[in-house]
C-alpha cells in the first residue's frame, strides 16, 4: 500500500506540466552540492526543447566559499539562528523574446523582448536535526538594453546559423533590479539515501518580480541527503546519481519582464496587468550524476500560461559544478 501511494505521488509530480519565466533556481535541495566550497555554471535555453520564445535563455555563474560571508551585501541577508550556513555569489543573465523574432515590429499579444543582468548574493542554511533548509538571496542589477540581451542572442544565433532577432529595439526599457527572496524546504519522508520527498515554499519581493510559491519535490536514486551536511564527497564512493522532479504553484504579483520596469514606464510594449495570469503552474525534472567532486545535470522545465495570449512553454538546461 505504501509503495502504491509513493508511485501515485511520483505520478502527480510529473503530470503537473507547468515554470514561470524564471531565472535559474540554484538553491533548491535537489541541486545541493555537498561541499563548503564549489563553483558551477548553468545554461538554460528553450532550443533544447525545439522552440525559441518566451524565456529563451539563462546563463548563471556561481561561486560558494566561506570568505563570501564578509561581502558587504551579505550583511543585508537574514541569517537563521542555529543553522549551518554557506555563502555564495552569482552572476546571472536572462533573456526573453516573442515567438516571431525575424519581424522588426512589435508582436502584439506576445511576450515583450526583455533581458536582465544581475548579481545574486545568497546564503543557504541547513538544520540537520529537523531535516529542513532555509535559503535567502538578494539580487541587484539591471533590466533593459543595458543587460545586453540583444548582443548575447545575436552572437549565439550567429554561431548556430539561426534566425537573427530584429525586434530588440522594442524591448523593456532600462530599470533597476532589486529583489529579495526567502525559500524554505522540509523533508517529509526519506528511505536512506535512495528516496526523498520534500515540501517547498518561497516568497520574493522587489522590482523584477513579486511572487510566492508552494509545492513538492522528489529525489530517487543514489545520493547524499541535502538535509545532512556531515559527509562530503571525498569520503564517499566515486559515483552518485539520482532523478528528481518538482511541481509548484506560483502566485504572481508583478513581473517586470512582462509589465515593464518598476520605475521606468517608457517601455515601447508591455503586457497589461489585467492580462497577467496570477496563478502559474510549474514543473521541473532532471538527471544528476556526481563523479567525486564533479556535479553534472540535465533538466527540463515548463510553465503554464503567464498571460492570456501566451502558451505552455518548455525549456531545457545543463549544469556543471565542481566541489572542493
């Protein structure tokens, strides 16, 4: 009976086909690297799913190291008490386009061109005794032409001999990115290091986006528990692997990549607030392989409609990380 219930929950996770146009989520438990010092890179692109629209690309470069606790912006982060804390910084670049990128005119009823570039300062805190995790992040940067979305996409399309985008002059205008986010995860059920179910909640406020999220995630395979940080990879066997899945329900308050900057309202084209979908379903699933201190991941994401005339959208991604 218990196995049937677990299979049903597994099916529910993967049947909820839904990612809000969203930057890389590096702090979730199934992406935990069991090291106090590591470096990793994410690359997301909907080209992996055979499309070139909506959230079209994300690049994320991250460094975690104890000395980052001395960085001035870290002092603005909430520090949970009685938790083991790791500190990190990352540079992130995200780009969004409509479905048709060859025409130079505005594609009314479709997503606006938009790009964001920002520094992400964060901490990840774990409480082994209670099987829970809290992560806190602060993002500071720019949305608009200053983020270099047009130059990045043109260069990549040139390399792969793909259609050049001609509508970037209609993109969201320059504005500040200042966002604060808190995530909480709690392990519900686990079978040694072979199966793990967790709940996830998150709240984000700022000039780039306002939203709250809740959902459930699953890991199965051969992994080191993200809720127990006593062991590190050099002390374990050489290879670990696992599959994961996550389903979320997002409550959307504001999205600058659709509605324009929080302060600058001069964008040539935006989506009206009355057309924004306030509830967006999200899914993510992937395969992770850890070879000693090397962390490899391939994943797929998707999200339900973000506004009235949008569509269900898929994105794929790759990650490589190095623990020390």
